[in-house]
C-alpha cells in the first residue's frame, strides 16, 4: 500500500525561505583553485582560467539555482581592499542568503574578516574555500574543499566561515600555519 504525504500550504514567507535554501551565490576571485596551464606555447606560469567551482558542481550534480559573480581573476596576494569591497557589494546586492566564495588561500582570512559585518547585518551564510593545487590537476584538493564548502553554505547559520581540508572554521577562529600552510584552529 502506498502512503501519500499530505501537502500543507506554506505561508508566503516560508515558501520564500524554502526556495532560497536551495539557491546559492557563487563568487569567484581566482586563486590557485582556478589556475590552468597557460594557453601560450613554452610558458611555465599558470593563468587564472574559468571558475573551477562550476566544473566541480556540474560533476557532482545538484538541484540548486546557482548565480555566479566573477569578481576578480587574481592570485589572492594581489587582492586589494577595493576588490574586497566589490565582493561585498556583489553579496549585498544578491537575493541569496547562502554564498560560496572561491579564493586563493594566502589572504582568504582577510577577505573573510572584511565580510563579517555584512554577513551578520544581512543574515547571510558565507563560506570561503580554495585549493592548494589547481582543480585541473589530478591530485587537487579543490573538489573536496568545494564539497565541504557547499555543505557548510547550505547548513551553517549566518556568519563567515573558512572551508579547508575537510574542516569548517568560523573566520575568526582559524589561522594558516606558516610552516605547513594548513589551516588550523586558533587557540
């Protein structure tokens, strides 16, 4: 015997929230995660390519509406306060309450700090992630980090978080170990 579920109409506000839970703003900034081999012959340096997170999300499959803002295509060491204001403005202007940012690892904590007040004022969940190896490399950590970040963006409360190496950290309780480069809890 098949059991049918009763459909209870939701108030308009609840419907809006439910729909928004399955939507996401993806902001890309460049960084190692988006690096690709140069298209010119004979080059050794990487260049910032198309957003790696879009490729990763396409591979895993999902049923979300994802809007994408390519704010910069820079190594994180080159991201300026002006760039951070542009990232913040894109998030503030978005209808999305759930935000995933791909970013270079060197300055993602600084960007997180710059977005903290915005996240709390607008009750947005912002998760920043990156990779130590470009997504185009076989042994990259990019897919894993984006997956953890996506789970965090969809489940954490309002605030700013860093997703790296299988862990989610509140932005103000994480630091990058200067010897290993790994992200660790601040004591």
